[in-house]
């Protein structure tokens, strides 16, 4: 399980299955708003292992994911 799903369980009280489901929705939304050339890098930072538009897969784990996710959603929210 990724650090994002762990945070969703701890902070929002979600079950493990629901946390993973929410994580997938959020990551897919963020990835849909990021240019394809940056998707691999973002996937690596998020540690989700999501496939990019080029078919590459990244599964690197990284610290500080909660603050990164919060900053990303704030940034994307302010754009819209």
C-alpha cells in the first residue's frame, strides 16, 4: 500500500480498500491535468506506480507525500 492510501486511512478514517480506491481517483485526476512529459516524474514522486501516457511505470517511494499531495491539489484547485 502506498503512503497516500496510508494517509487517507489515518487522516480520513477510510478502510484500506476505500483508501486505495480514493487514491486511484485522486491520482488519475491529477495525472489528467499534468502534461504527459511530466506524468512519469509525478508518478515517481507520488510513489503510485501509475503508468504514464508513454507506457512507462514508476514505483519510487518518496517522503512527504501528504504535503506534496496537499500542495498539488491546492495548486490545481486554484487553476480552475
